[in-house]
């Protein structure tokens, strides 16, 4: 019994950074929890399931949000600040319970209350479904940005789609990825509030009628967008912003002739077709798929959002839906619209349509207002990821928008012709309309022309945009182009996922670093303090043991927590070069087989990530990795020295477990392909060392921590370009390097697939004949660098010192810093450290807070 109590106490000890629970708060929590169990879930303790307890706890925590949420919205309506609208087709939010408790400062009281009623809060947290409304980095970045915007007191709103099914659930069967639908709403979502009263009609199809110089879009099909609001709490400032996600609903009216024709049932069934728009997230990352449903999703989101933005702009007087602003001159002073990649680019022609057709504004003025309000973030350099929609699809789906895009392009081409008379090649390159076998609309070009600011997401990425992909546009409007290096929220990615490390830092630096991450620089002075280094190493070891237990309980696989945890978790894509990692595994496996008694640093290699369902090569890589794992893990000679683990169904909640436990972070994309990366920052903040190329944010990470504290290998962007220019011959590298040749021959010869020897011919042939991402050219440097990693790991104190230097240099990579830069340099607003009075403090208002309307 004593040991059980002790382990309970150890679990509860993890909340010390968040303060001591007040007795009164604990009592209130218990009351509220029991009330929700009884009245909201209609259960008593005899029949309640663990999921019921989770929902009761979630509603109890939500109660603490509501007053703050209402008061925040009141505050915005009274002060009428400039509002920030973040438009994204993806939000990879993960779980909300623990994050909400931390940001509200109530984790201590919740934990103690659950303990007193005999429940384990960690078990309840595991019941919550991840809100997986994103594919990877782009969606997770949007989630971190929402957290930072609330923490910085910005009047910000996240707009997106409430997909019924998020990113698929990945299952591994016989080594292959299979996909299952992610029914994340199966049991309901305790955090969201439906707002049917704010439903908005959205038009599709139809045709255009001209009346004088006015255009009218008629005979359209109608779908309704119904908003669901979720609270986004800032850290410790009582600000609660709103994420508004749209769900497609069929119109209510029926054509009465259906009753007479006996088609009533069919008419009801057909309503589902309209609602398919928000049914499922497209599972493609860095790959464009020109499907009509996807274009519908993009327009559906921006059309609903812009109508909502304009309604709010007009109704600036608090609590009133009557239009009070009819003049749009001030629109860019009150509204900033940020386009998260080109997916919401239709916001540009849609805002033009509203201003010209509905508000009857002159065309030139409408374009000026649109450009001043909109800004565009580019997230990729890969040509296959850029959106190009066929004109014929626009012609029947969005006919008025096609006209407007043609008009914008005509204005744009006129400017180009004035600056470079007679340069028709440049006009062709810069046109929004791409001529060719199929005429396409280039959405990146539309985004650039329709925005006042364009940014990349890491210094090297922004530089490559200006010198390469958008060179012509940069030469035309250099003032438009900026860099905003990505960041991550330290609340989720340190305080929540690594509480023991957070406690250790708080002992040395206090707690203000949670919102001022630059203060972590203060840890540098402890980098030679042996006692502190031992404490950091102990936290890492505890995290590794905890993850090893988790892995065994969920997969049955045992790993040695004293081995190096070598982790590569991200979407499976050729440019991210998981295959290079696999080649390293095969190489060190061969060394061990050749000399079992060699001096070897034990490793557990873990790869996790999803492949797009239609991406054949990515799925082959998962199968290859699992087959290599099958051979290595069952080889008695290798034993525990090398283990290979695939982390099935990688998602936000799994990232929160594996990142704090990692020793080595693999960021090995070909230089010039990864825009930024944010996983790299999460590992750095949690004290893992990085092996990586000079790509994306790795470049700035190396600058911040010093080259001595990161393992950099491989070609630079210029060296890659040079190699490709002079004619890259991958087969030459294969011929020259014995280890590489042996590894590739084993894969091609069926050593890892004896039941089907030709299974991986495609993988090896692609490398030898094409190798688009220069794996073979970087192989030797990678193996050498990995040997340096193994050597350093044998010296725990030297390794841990570098870990501390990594943590200390993480300050730049807070999303708070990123959002401060967006706010000041793109949106023209100043972040605020003002703390809105909590709901139980009278803010000097005469009316009752709880009676005020909130849904605006």
C-alpha cells in the first residue's frame, strides 16, 4: 500500500511549477465535477465509465473558461482593437484538457480534486481524443500561433473547417501502413459551442448576369456554413480567444414538387451531398491534389469567414448586430487577414466580390483595401506542393471569382509591362493565369498580388523564395517580402509535456521564462555545474523510462532506457529522407554482424509518421523500415545493442510523450527543401541533440547554440545546386562506397524481404537512377557524423552539457517571438501584457457579465 501511495504522490508531484492548490478551489472543483457527472452526463458513480469521468472533468475545467471567454469578447467589443484573422485549412490542436488547466493556472486544484475523489488525472487525460484537423507542421504551427496570440493579448480569431474526420488513424499491418477514419467526434467534443444563429449561406455553381456595369451571381446551389466555437486560453492573462470552425449544412427548404413526385426520401438523402464539404480533411502534405471537393472546401471556408469578418467589422458597437459601419476606408486599420499558405487564397477574389458587387465600391479602391488587409505566408519550396487550379473547374464552380481573377491579372500584367516593357517572358512567368496544355490559376501568384506582405518561415527559406521561386515578384516589390522564422509554444512543448524539466528550470530561473523564453539563456551559466548536469540527465532518464513503459504497455515491445533514443518523427516524404536513416541502420547492423564484440553505443532508433494514402514511395519506405526492424530486432547476435521501432499513428499526444524522451533528433532533409520545420525546435527545447543538414530552421538553431552543440553534416544549398548543375550521378557514389553498396544490395536482393525478394527494387532503383534528394551524395557524411554522435554519447557529462546549451539557446524559437514579429511588422498591432480582470472581479461594469452576448 505504501508503494501505491508513493507512486500516486510522485505523479501528483509533477505539478509543482503550477503552484499549490488552494483548499477552497479543490472543494469547489469536487462539487463542480460531481454536479457535471450528475446533471450533464446523467450518471452516478455506480455506473459512470472512465470516459464519463473525463467529460465531467472537461466540463468542470471549461466552466473556468466561460467567464473569461465572455469577458474577453466584451473587452474587444468595448475597445474595438484591430482584429487578427488567421485563416487556415488545418489546425492540429491535439488534446485540450491539460493545456487549458495549465494556461488557466488550475492544474494543481484539478489534480488534487481528482486525487481526493479517487481518480487518476493522467488516466483521464489519456481518454481525450486528439483534435487531428491537420496533416503535420502547417496545422500544428497554426495551433501554436493561436496559443501565442491569446498569450500576447491580441484580438485574434482562428478560422477553419470542422472536419467530421481528421487526419486518418494509421495502423501497421504486416509492416504496411493502412488507414482508418479518425472519428474524433464519436463521443462529442466538450470544448466546442455550436452557433447555429450565425450560420452563413455559401454559393456554388450558377452563372453571371450583367446589369449595366454591375455583375450578379445567380442560379446558384446553396450550402450553409454553421460555426462551432472553441476557446483558446492565453497563459495567465485571462484572455480567451476564439477558434471558429465551419461545418457544412444543407439548406432547410425543400422543393415541394418532390412531395408530389414521391421523391421526398431522395431529397432528404441528397442533403448529405451538400454536407460532404466538411466531412474529411485531405490527407496530403507537401503534395497538391486538384480535386473539386478540395476547391469547394477552400472556398467554403473563406466565404463563410469573410462574411463573418465583415459582419463583425460593421457591428463594432458591442452587443449590436445592426450595421453601424458602412464605410470601408477603415477596413485595413481594423482587420488583418493572414493566409496560412495558399489554401485560403480565395479570400482575395472573395473579398473583392463582396466589396465590388455587394458594397458597390470602385474596383481600384476594392483592390487597394484587399491588398492592405491580406498577407500571405508561404510554407514550401517544393514545386509539386504549389496549388494550381484548372480554369475549367472555376468556370462552373466559381464563375464570378474567375472573372475577378482575370481582372486582377490584367491589372497585374499592366504593372509588369510598365516596369519591363517588351519582356514577354517575364510576363508569362509572373502571370496568375498559366497558359499551357491546361490553363491553370497559380494560387501563389494570386496570393502575392493580392497581399501587402509575403513571408517565408525561416531565414534560409525566405532567402530562397526571393532568389528562386518568387524572384520576379521580389524584383518588382521587394518591400513586400519578409521572413518570420517559425516557433513553438513553450506551454505545450515544455511545461505540459516535460513537467520535471520545467520544474528544474524554474528552480534556477523562476517562472517568467514561460512567456519570455529568451530567459532560458540564463541556463548557460550552469552548463559546467556538475550537480545541475546530473539533475538534467536524471530528468531525461526518467522520461526515457516512462516512454519505455508506455511503449511496452501499448505494443509489447521492450527497449533499453539506457540506450540512445534516436528519433525521427514527421510526415513520411522522400525529401525528409527517412531512407537515409534506414541506410544508417543497415550499415551499423552490418558492422555489428561482422564484429559482434566491437565497441558499440547501443541505440533504439524510432521513426514515426504518416504517409499520404496515395503516395506509393512513402508507403514503401514504411514497409522497408518495418522489415529492417523485423530482421534487426530478432537477431540474437545484435541483441539489445540495436533496436528498430516504428511509432504507429504519430500524432500530437504521442509527440508529447516521445519528444521529452529523445536523445537524438533527426532533421536530415536535403538542404533547400524543408521550409523551416518545428519538430526540430521541440526536440531542442526538451534537451535532445540534433543531427541535421543546413536546412530550414536548423541553420538558425546552429547560430543560436553554436556549431559545437549540434551535429551538422552534408551539402549546403549551394553545393546541392552545384552538384545538380554539373550532372549528379548517384551510381558513382554506390560504386565508390563499400558500406553503401552492401546496404543497397541487401535491400534490393531481398535480404529484408525473403518472402518477396523484388519488393524493394523500386526503392533502390529510384536511388541509383534518379535520387532527386541526393541521399547517396550525403550518405558518407551522414555515417561519419553518426559515428561522432555515438562517440559523444559515451561521455554522459559532455553530452548533457550540450543538451543544456541547446535548451538555453531555444528562446528564439518560441511562437511568442514569431507572433510578436507578425503583429508589429505585418499586422500593425502591438502585443499587450494587459491582464483582463478574472470573472470574479468586478471590472466596473453595470451589467452582469454572464448576461452579455458572447457569440460575436
